[in-house]
């Protein structure tokens, strides 16, 4: 029996390089493998006789291999592997490209399954690169609903299926946590059965039951987390942060623009919350470009004026750097020390100085502990155990869905002072800092209130008055040249351009390849006279920062990128974004990408390149309301994901449920209340902070 905590290095056929690749996918042990779910399935369950096959069929056939051999292709200088598969009704040819090792796996006379798409014509049918598997009993890769997983470079679908099948030997150790009467009331299958069937379902019905159970579990746990967090906060005390009207007006005047009505309302809600002895727990939800940072700055300023420290948590180093630069400018009217702390950098800036000062991490950490730094901007580095604050009274989390419950909890527990004898407000060890979470993901209000039962909600639903709506156009393949001419004209005017390539759901390698190929095409064929840059998620932080600094400073005219630019990247001089293969994106994600070039007073443009001129995409041409587009996504995309985190990412900590499961979200909200009222022992035994191995 496999231990759930067994490291992946201990599994068969997992060496150091394979282990490294699996860890890139977030897989460290057997438990992680079991909970690494497919994103779709190939239906190879339809077993056909060879004489029943037709061009275009997705099918599985069973037969014996004949005439298996390798030969070299004269045109492509590639090894072709060919064979015939025969049953009692006939034979069909199979061809594999660049896979000569197949001769070591298959032999003439082997009885096998071939699964794939039938191609050819009336004279000859054949399989091209079919999946194959010897007939030995239970199948894994053929003759069934076959799971397809997100991959990374160096891992194949067959390898990940083989490893998950090994890991499922430990599924019996994952204990059922829901009471039997409760499961019966909600028609839920057993947890162990669901975990096996999500990977290797017997049929469509089996798959549906497993998906329902696992989605139900995830959403139920989310509601229970909200309940426990709210209960915990109801029993917590915060230090009141008083509103300083005069200094706040100075901060607002320094913004360089007038606050919108929505910003004023949200800022006032935040200030009222912070004035209470109960910890604020508010979500600030704002469309792209709606000014969330300005609202956060008002909160940070008032915290500093009350002699308490603030932490501003961002999901990436690029975003943390941008917030650091923005906040040091906004907070200039006050005499504050604003610092940045990430895995790669540390620095401090007094708002009365002209430039940031370099500082060692050790010295910065000491200054934070002594309460000498009023505002610290950082990444996950702020969550580290060695990071402490002398007087933490406010935590701001940007793109909060990128942080787990445990990480948010860890930040709130950093309020204990280094010197207990200090009693300056939030320095009291028993106090909890106020929390302001922010997101640009446009979640419909009713859904946000259901999902976030523990949070109060503020919505920024209007843009600054001088902000022009981006002109959006759908571009068919025939319109490329005209779009390129327009882009060249804008560069000559001094503007900059984003070109975004989609990530390919099945593999991050393919997404990087797409962006790299686009970069080469732009720099060598289309715009050889311009400076072209490349940005993707596989670059290290130094490479990313150099590219972004070059783009921000104007050294790069056109930046080809994966959707890593979607969240937070702010280059006001960029006025045009070109999005390739737009049909691969959700409406909400396209809207967020469009927001990258709607950051200044000049007119911005969004070209949506697509071969599918659908009604869904046409909505973007006239609609600029992220909340309306999000609601349309919920209606139209089925199991689509609104956050679009690398397109295949999950919503918050969810692995399988999504925002589109509206009825299930409501049902599990009701179920969570029933569980709390009728099964309190279940709640006591459940660890909801993260995925604990329940051994």
C-alpha cells in the first residue's frame, strides 16, 4: 500500500529529471498525483471493426500487428514507423512520425488496441500517430474514456497516466469525511470511488458522478472556510485606525486625477471599517483600470498616520515592483519609509528622498521588526516565517485569488510585536490586522457574495472620466496586413504595442513556443525595422524584469508575450494590443488583456485576431463592462474559467469546480450551513487550511 506522503522520487520510472518536471506541475508526492485532475477526456470507448471505419471517426480498433517497420522519409528527413492492423474484417495502415522506438515496444503478431482519428480517402484509410496499447486486460490509454492532463516540457500523457495509476494504489488511505446520511441526502458517491473514476472512469455516467462529488467537495470546503474565517474574525480584535481628513486630502490631491464616485465610496467604506475595533475583512473588486491602487493607498496612508505598519502583498515580482514605484509617488506628501521585499530584491524609499536606497535583507527585516518601515510591498517572500513586523495593522493583498487560505492566514498572524512591552495599538499581540483584498477578476456581485461569505464587498464599477474606451476590432485572416500597417503607424507616433499569444491548454511548452515563434515572425518578417521583445512565464525573474524595464523605458516597440501580461502590468505608453487566436480565451480574460492598453488619456486599440467570427467575441466590440462580460462567460462557456490564470489555471484553490457551476455553488452554500448545524463533529475533525495528507 502506497503512503500518500511518499515522494514522487520513490515511484517507478521517476528519476531526478522526471521528478523536477513533476514538481513544476505542483506534484511532489502520491497525494498530489491523485489530486492532479484531467482537464478533458478523449472518448476512445467506441470499439469498432475495421470494415466499419470511416474518415473522421474517433475510434478504437483491436487487431494484430503486421508488417511493422521503420523507413526514412525522403522529404522531411524523418523516420516513419508503419504497420498494418488486421482483424477478421480487414486491415488498416498506421503511421507514426519521428517515433522509431515503437519497434522496441511493439512486435509483429502483437494483439493491440489503436485509438485515434481515422484519416485518408475513399481508396485508403489510415491512422496517423494513433495511441496504442497491448491487449492485456484493463486499458489505460485506449478503448475507454482517456484522461488528458495539463503537461510541462518533458512529460507525456502516457507517462502521467502511468504514474497516476501507480498513485491510485494509495487512494484507500484517503478517508471519507462526509457523514453517510449527508451523502445520501445530496446523492454523492464515495470519495475514494470518485477519485479513481475522475482519472479512469468506466463510462460517461461514472465520470459525471465523480465530477459532481469532487466539485461538491471543493465548493463545500470553500463555504466552510468562509464560515470558520468569519467566526474567527468575529472573535478577534483589531486596533482602530482613525481617519485623518487633512492628510488624506493631500494624498488624493497628489494622485494627479480626481477620484471617481465609486473610488470615493469604496475608500470611505474601507476607512469606516478600519476605524472599528473589529478587523476589516473587505474585498475590493474593480474592473481593469478602475483605480484599486489609489483606494489601497488611502488606506495605507491612514494606517501610517496611526503609527501602524502595512504590508502590501502582490503575486509576482513584476507587479510588486510596479506597486512599489506607484506607492512611493502617491505617498510623497507624507514622511514615510516604503520598502520592497521579494525573493530577489530588497530596497527602501523615504518619500522625502529622490531615489530608493539599497538595503540588505537582514537590515530591512530588522527595520521591519522595529517598526521603522511604515509600508512594505512584497511577494510570497513576506509570508516567510523569518519575516516579522513590529506593529502590523493593515494587510493589502492584490489579486487575492492567487493566494491560498493558509497564505492569507499567515499574513494576518504577523501582527505580534518584536517587543511585547510595546503597546502601540496594533502592536498588542492579541490584535488582528485589518485585511483589504483586491481583485481585477470581474465576478458578478451575487456570485461574489455567495462565494465570499466572510468578506464585505466594495465594487469599482466606473473608470476615470478622462479614460477613452478602447476601440476593439475583430480581425479575420484577410485583415492582418491592414492591422500591421496600423500598428506601424502607431509606433511611428511614439506608441508601444502588446502582441499576446495564447497558452496551449495541454502544455506550457507549446505556449512558450507559440510566443517565441510570434516573436521571430515579428522581428524577422513583419517589423524587422522595430525593436521587438519577448516575455513568457518560463523566463526567470531577472529576464522578465529586464524585458519589462526595457518596454517601460521605451527601448522595446512591440512586446510579444503569453498572457503573463494579463494581470497588473502597467505601461501607459502602450496603446495597442493584438491578441492572437482569441477563441482560446474567455471574454473576461480578453477584457483584462484589453485593459493593459487602457491606462492613459490617449486612445487605445484592441485587435482580436480570430478565424471564428463568433457572436461571443462580437460582444467585446461594443461592451466594456467587465461584470457584464463575466456574466456572459458564465452563461456561455460552460466549465470555462473566469480568472484565466495561464488559461488552464483554477479559480482560487479549486482544482475542478468553476464559476460556471452556479447552481452547485448555491447548493453547497446551503449544504455547508446544514453541515455546521447538524454535524459539528465533522467540522471539528476537518482541516480546511490546505490539503493535509489524511493518514
